[in-house]
């Protein structure tokens, strides 16, 4: 039947729950959280340390990166790239479609 604990519940060994765990207040885990199935967060998530994702990150809404965004592999954008500040390309650039420059084009090397 139902069990009610009106104070701290402490378990010193492994603990298995056969159904849903529901916490109505703030919850603190003292070590690793491992999830083997799909997970859904209903609100915002805040991560204070480095985070590693083992697969694809998919974002459905607008996204803001407040510092440098670094990609070590090939990067594909499915739509327009808009840059409001100065930009530097460290290697060659290839353009396959029509291109419009809104100001001066300066070439420093052989053309």
C-alpha cells in the first residue's frame, strides 16, 4: 500500500524504484545522473560546467551563443548566414552561386 515518510528518507545501498519518482520541491543529486531512455525537460536547463553530447544536438527555436562558437568539423547551414561584425576566413573560400558585395572588395594577393 501507500507509504508516507514525513522526514528524511536515507538509503545507504542501491535503491530501485519500480515506477515513477516524483519530487515536488528542489532536488539535489550528489553525483552522476545517468538516463538510459528518452528524457524531457519541461522548463529551462542550466549547466554550470563543461558539457559533452555524444550525438546530434537539435534546437527547434532561436538560439543565442554568448561567446565563441567553435566547430572542429565541416559545418553546414541550411539557410542564410548573417554576420553583423567583422569576419575573418583563415583558408580559401568557394562561392558557387551569385554573390553581391555591398561595398569595396580589396584583394591583397595574386588574383
